[in-house]
C-alpha cells in the first residue's frame, strides 16, 4: 500500500498542474489579431447568375419568404451539397457539430472544393466536438479562400477535460446554432448537425429531424446573425488555437479515406435530383410562401442578453387559440413550463408534446429531468407522446425517420393553430433556454403549418406511445397498431434495465439546470 502513495501524489500534482496550465492557456492577442480581421456577408450584384435565379423565383411573391421543408435525411444532406456546389461568391456555415464520419468528410471536402474554384468560405463551429478534426480544420484554414473560427474554445487542445474543470462556467455555454448560406441568397436553417445519424447514413441509429431551405428577406436576417457571431469576441481563428505545423495534403487525404470507405449510392441519387432542381429553376414548385423572421440568441447570451428564441416562442404560445404541437427531443419543461402548458390546456387549447421515450433517447440523463413532470402534464390534459425506438415511415414528409434499426427524435418544431411554424435548433430544456445559443425560423404560413401538423398527426398514434392514467391514476404507455389491438405498459416500454437505472440515478442529482 505504501508503494502506491507516491504515484497517487504524482497523479494529484500532475492533475493540478494541468488544471492551472489549462486556465492559463488563452491564445496570444498577437495570434488572434494576426488571423482575425472583421468580415461580412458578400451580397452579389444584379449581374450574378444566382441572384438572377433567385429573382426569377421570388418575383411574383415580393416581400415573402420561399420555404421548402427538408425532413428526409438523405435529401437534407443532398440539398446542402447541391447548394455548396452552386455557390459562386460565398459560403457561410455555422454548426454546433461536424462529425468525423462520411457525411462530415463529404461536407468539409465540398467546402474545400468550393474554395478551390474561388468561393470565399467562412466556417464557424462550436468547439464541443472538434478534437478529432482539429488538424483538418487547421489545414482548411491555410487555404487562401477559407477561414475557420471556433466558438468559445477549449484553450488547451490536448487536455480538454482539465479545461472544463478549470473553466467550467465559460465552457458550459455552447453555440447550438445551425445554418448554411450560399452567396447571401439561400440558406438552410434547422435542427441537423453534420453527421451520419442526421442524414440517414448510419445503420444502427437515425435522428429524425427537420430543416428549412429559405430564400427571401429572412436570409438577410440569417446573414446579419452570422456576421454578429463571426466577428464576436468568442469566435477564435483556428490558427490561434492550433499552432502546430500541419501537413495539409495528409489532412485532405483523411477526408478522402473517410468518404471512400463508405457507400454513398443513395446520397448520389438524391444529390443529382436536388442539383437538377436548382439548375432548372423548378425549385419554385417546392416552395411555400410565408411571412416570417429569424429568432436568434445573442452570442454573448447571459443575464444581460436573455434568450431571444425562448422569449419569443413563449409569447407565441401564450397567444395560441386552438392548438399547439410541440416537438422537442430533449424536453425538460421545469415548473414554469409545466404550469404554462397546463394553463393553456385548461383554456381549451389542444396541447400535444412529442419527445423521446427512454428507449429512443440518446441522452438518458435528460430523460431523468423530464420524467418528473409527466404525470402532472397528463393530469393537466396535455397530450404527451413518446417516440418509439423503432419509429420509421416512408411518407414524403418523413418526420419520424426512415431507415435505421433505431430511431431517435431530433426535430425541434412548434406548430401553433396550424398557422404558425417554428423550425430551428431550440429544445425546450434549461440548457437551450439559459446556457446555449439557439436559432430558428418563426413563420406565419398556414399551408405549410397545416402540412407539417397533419403529416405528424397522421403517423403519431403508430410511431409513439401515448401516456395516459390508469384506474389507479398511475402512468401507462399506450401503443397503438394499425391491424391489432393496442398494448398498455405500466413502465418505460422497450427500455433496458440499465437504461432505467441510468435515468433513475441521474434523477437523484441536482443538475436539472444543466440538462
């Protein structure tokens, strides 16, 4: 036992030294100023080919926004790549996460391809998941036409865990925004990060999600928001963080190897379809014409800059008159949110909430924060649906996913009175409200809102469990089938004992404000 003491002391000294080191490693001002110069959206002139295409599409709907919904994963990815290939002047990409997998490599590879043909590329990424791609991002930034900035970074690129321990309050705030804009004219905003599970490219898991392609006045708001984040003090050039010498070609080969070791046949077919749509200008036939605006949090969101997204969504919900359909994969309403939804239901408003079941969620800890509010919501006449882990569908608007062995809800959607629609990154939980920055499109668009509302409700009874109270006033989960009798469960259906234990043990901890 005595022999173990020196090693324990050494480990403690090492940990404390790393903790102090992590706290001290702010990038030098010289490096930051060297690589960070203010820049802003490039707007094309009237002679621009893409400006001409957009004008042709929007000329009969002045002042309106053209919106196309992307619910199918493969199409959502193909549309992004087709837009990147159409860019002539600029690409602005802002994401919470770009994963080291096939779709992540294809996405980054296409950004490099656009830069090779002279397009200015600005990539802003949150630092929560960049460790595997740190050198790739540095290699990209060395391209003459690419700038890469990292939002709220870990200063020590090697010992990230010690960063979190030593600088938790700052690093606990993350940029959850997601947008891709080409030439300042067309944007994609929604809930998807860049990764295989978001685009139906992973066999064992699919996140069912929804994005919107938008063109019209709302794109200018997205441009302004991107510029605000891009030039913010929390956005650091990757060169000021990763100071290593990088073999650029070796990093590019990493992307190529990641792409070619996977099958991309289904993606290629969808990509050709979207490329043809944009080129032939038949894109107009897929658009809904809406009034709307961008909701976006300030990059310095804190007590001085409250959440623009949650504040405005709460106001819209309070003004509802008939129905609310709320989809949030991570749903922790808290006391105030629970009381608010029950109050709306008591006014006669049809309130439906869709979230993940314990078996479907990818974050059991969040489920532990949600489950304590379920019974009160059901008692308060709120319709509560939990998505099944095997929920899939083949319809055109595939809200519940299509292909993987396990599905998990990831759509962040609000439909109010079948007239207003929110599509974005916002989860109804304390993290989205207080800690992370969020964004999304708030649209007044009855035709599109009706489409989404009905596409969801048509499948909802068969793709989710409805929570009810049994004769003893205890929760039960009702599973409905098309061709057989319903089944009722008295505990979390299809969730393993280990999952139930995880949710239970985390539920004992006082961490709801972090969920």
